[in-house]
């Protein structure tokens, strides 16, 4: 039969899917390319520290937003609160450097806590980290949209749509592989670092020269986005609330510890260098922006971020202002990349331990955990829609999860060093002191956050984290119960008598070359073969009975099963059960012919009954279900225009 050029739409559906997948996600990568995908320190900083660095864009604003409740008198207190945040940055980051060196294999808070404190605290840490990663995406993208609309007010009203598009774009880039996303994200990250250093430098020089800009009227901060900020005066509780809000600046510090395995060898040393470099930059930029905001009397106001106001005060409204807004927007968008790197890795660890579906541990064609990336993108997009992309409403959820993980991780490290001392491997006094201080500090911060942010939304994280822990334990219980059931079935019900025989049952839907092909396959499998047709239509069943000549079909007899209720599967299942009951030790191999066509549209016109039989009988005990494919297009367009060997020619 001649070959026909039938167009791209006649490409087999699986082949078409593979081509589209390669177009979207890039070429597949060999497993041994994994080492080539490892990150140097500069790229690792861009990927794992973009979240923490980007918090410079909203951390100072969150502090000022609380303090303006006391009016202009509260603004100067932003500096001591900010310095307390900087001190906390150094304590927590130094503690995580000890973690990185003690656990060069990575795992972060989950691995450390589970090993040193036990299963349940480890799962709490994992749930807190997953919650933090999810909120990292939501908060970073929402803040990035805020930076965008500050510079381009005509985009206001489309914040949620823009945020969702950015999340989907981030997911796509990460699905293409670590190297491509790391290279892509390095430029905006370093652009932000340079622009912030220039902004802080120029602003400080401006202040030292005495060129003070007019103070912003504190009344403009009242009733900001519907939050009750008026009156109240300064109080210890207000300062604690401001501190709790500012702790959002520390989000992302743990990402380096979780992603140690992504760095080039020596992994631990490169990760530690990244942590030290990143925390220094974070402290400098955060302090600089806070000093400028206080010195220039900048207060939060609806429609424009604090960083945007600071930039406008220092650089004016020219090109430099828009350049800073653009790189700020980009790093806030790309801060989500920290979560897209850490969230799937943590899920993979949980999957290997049996606490979530094992599919989360599978690397896709581009050597990334694609399922984890997809779940993160979907949940983050949903969160942005539910909270309407409002950064200030998302922040209270943020710190609870982050500092829960911090606290458990540092407490676990204290236990680790105490065990090492008992083993005689050294006194580890410095490490014990550092992690002990980190544990105390993080516990104190967590208590403050819960006390000051619970009503504002912190309660949501308090509900989510235990719910995730319950889910983890239920999955673990399922896997354990499943293995027990399989072992019991193998011992009692799944023993196959080696002396028994295999009987082949060929399901016949009609008389065609498809059945002739299936007959040849059946004869090769077993000498004991019977063909079975379920007669949902008595007249058609009689036609099959008369048309079936055993000598034309390999000597195979045909049995026609009546089906007065027009059900195909029921009579077939009853027939198989009867055969098994009458022949102890018998194993039945049910052959189901199926037509395979290159045209995905033609595929919907075939195999309806075959699909039903396969779906409903696949799990029948004592029955093996085998699909016999019949390649229609190979018959028409075999090599050199001829039907390929072993495939019957269509008649």
C-alpha cells in the first residue's frame, strides 16, 4: 500500500506529546549530567539568597507600617528595631553555617530535626518549611507586583492576574532545569544588589550633606489599606509587633542549608561561603534602606512602596528611579525561585521517607522534581487569588512557619553537638554556643510572632502546619499498611503453583484482521487458548458464532456469552471466575486487542470496549490482563511503503 503524507496532525499522540514537551521544557538530560548542573557560589547566591535579599524591598516597610500607629513619634524607633533584626540575621545565619558543616548532605531543618529530636518534631519542621516556601512565592510575587504598580500606576487593578502569570512563568523556567534558571536569575539579582548599593551610598551622602527632604505628613499613613493605624501611642506591644513584622526579612536564610547538594564540590564549603556573603549583603542593604527611610521621613502610603518613595527622594523621577523599580520588581519575582529550588527538594526527601507520594522523588527529563514544582505553582497561584495579592495580609502567615522551622532546627543542632561531645569527637564548644543562642533567639521570636500576629492571620499557619503533619503520618501509615497487606496476600493468596497451567482467553469484539493478529500472539503464549465474545446484541452475537471458523483462527474454539443486560464486563468476569473456581492453580491471561493509530483523533473512535475491560478487570485476582496492540498506520505506511514484517496487512 502506498505511503501518504497525512500532515503533522497524524503524528502519534505520544510522539506529538514528546515533541511538545521538548519544545517547552528543553532537551532531556542524562542522569550523569547532574554534576554538571551543580552551582558555583555566585549562581548559588542568586538562586538561594534572592528571597532573603529581596526582603529589603518590604522588610523596612513592614516595620514602619506598625510604628506609624503612634504617629511621627514612632518612626525614629524603626532604627533600633531594624538593628535588632540585623543582629538576629547574624545569629540565625551563623547558626545555619554550623548546620551546613555538620550536615554536608543537606536536608536543612527537616533532616536535622528528625535525626536529633525524632519523627514528629521533624515532620513539624518539614510542614513549617513547606508553608514558608509556599508563602515565599506568594509574598515575593505580591511585593513585586507592588513595586511594578508603584512605578507604573496604570497597571493597578490587574495585580492578581500579573501575579499568577509570574508564578506560571517561574514554574516554566524551573521545569527547564537548574542551570538555565540559575543563569537567567543571576542578572536581576546582581542588578538589584548593585542598584541598592548605589541607592544607599547616594542617599547617605545626601543625608550627610544635610540635604533633607520634606517630611511626609503622618496623616497620610492613617487607615493604610484598611488597617487601624491611628492613635494608640508607643507601647512595648507596638514595638514587639514592629519587630515581629520585620522578622519577615529573615525568610529564605535556611534555603542554602536545604540546598547544599546543589552546589559544586566541596558542597558544604561553597554553601557556607554563600551564606556568609549573602547575610553580609542583606545586613548592609537592610540597614541602609532603613536609615534612608527614617532620615528622609518616608512613611508607608497606599499606592506606593516605601522603597519607591526612598528611591524617588534620592534619584528623582528619572531613568534611575525606573531602573531601581524594575530590578526591585525582578528580584521580588525571582525570590520565588528560592522556593522553587527548595520546596521540590524537601518534598523529595519526604517522599523517600514515605511521608508523601513517592512520585515527588522522581526527577523529570531535565533533572528537576517536576511534580513538586507544579504543586508549588498551583498552591501559590491559589493563595494569591484568595488574598488578592495583598502583601501585608500575607506577611503574618509568613513568619510563623519560618521561625517554627528555625527553632526546631537550632534546637536539633544543640542536641547534635551534645551527642558529639558524649561520643568524644570533640568539645564543640563554639558550635554548641552558637546553635544554643540561635535556638533561644528563634524561640523568643516565635513567641513574639504568635502573640502579636495570631489574630492578623498567624492562626492560618497554626492550622496549616498541624494539618500537614497529620497528612504526612496518614501517608506513612498507608504505605506501611500496604506493605503488610501485600506480604499477607503473597503468603496466603498470591502463591502460583508452578505445576499449574496458564490458560489464554482472547476477548473477541468482532471478526477482523485485528483478531487474526491477536490469535497469532495467543498461540505463541499457550497451547490452551479459548476465544470469548460477549453478546450484548443477540443478532450480532449469532453472526460472530457463525462466522468463527476455528480452522481459520488457529484452531481456537469460540464461546459466546449471553448478556441480557448488555453489559460486557459482568459476563466476562463471571466466566473468568468460573474457570478459576473449576481449575485450582489455574492462571488466566486475558488478551484484549486494541487498535493503535497515529492519528490522535482516530484514537477516540476505537477501543471503547477494550478500555472498559482493561480498566475493570486489571485488578482481578488470578487474571493477567495483556493488551495486544494492532498498529493500523504501520500497516499502511511501513518501511518503504510496505506493511512491516510481523504485522498483518489490512484487508
